[in-house]
């Protein structure tokens, strides 16, 4: 709708729906791809004369370790940035643990509480708990959310079609 001022959410949704919002949505720092190096960020803050206000955003070690700035909320608002990143934080419990069971089985509990094992001298890990109880749906079961599960014969037909088109493209 021309002449209407959109919220950031509306602006992004309009763009994703291939409609024209009031302006192009701005993304700055929601991911490494749209981030700013710490040096460039410091220069921008100094140039604009902005002050950073502390906020309750969890520190993103992947961003800061990569030399990128984690931009505080007050700066994002001042610059009218529409997009915010969603950071998956590791759980604080349980602590990862590793040890031996029965003398020859190396067992590892990851940060999500999933138990993995590796028998000596193998270098492979097998999930045990809780993934060991997970089962694939039986063939012929109803599709999930209206989608038909991919079958092996579907992928082999795709491979034949794509290799045929690759051969045609090479000619």
C-alpha cells in the first residue's frame, strides 16, 4: 500500500511476498553475512556521534571471535534496521561429559544430553539416547503436513534426468 508507513515486520513480510513495501528492509548484523567488522563499526559510531547503551542481548561469541561487532539495540533502532538475528544459545545444562563404559566403549554426552558411543578402535559415533528410540515412519504412512516423503526411486529418477541434462549441456 503506497503512502503507508510499515512496521519492520510488515516491511520484511511484504518483501518476502514479492510485494513493494514503503522502503527496502534494512538488515545490519543479523548474521555474519550482513555484519560489520569491529573497526568499521567503531568508525561508524564515531562518525555519527552515537553512544552505545547496554542491552540484555546475549553475547554472540561466533560474531565477536570472527572480528565482527555485535551491534546494540539502540544503534539498530537509530539506523532504522528492520531485521534482528536469532541466536541459538547452547544450553547451560547438562555439561558435556566423556568417559568409558564396560572398558571398551567410549561414551560422550553432548550439550543437549544426547548420549553417543564409539567402540574401540572405531572412529564412528552412534547416537544412543534419546535418538536411539527414534523411528522412520513406515512406508505408506500419511505425509507430514501435506508433504509426500521422498522415496529412493524418486531420487534415482532425478539423478537420471539431471545426468541427461548435464550430458546435453556438455555438447
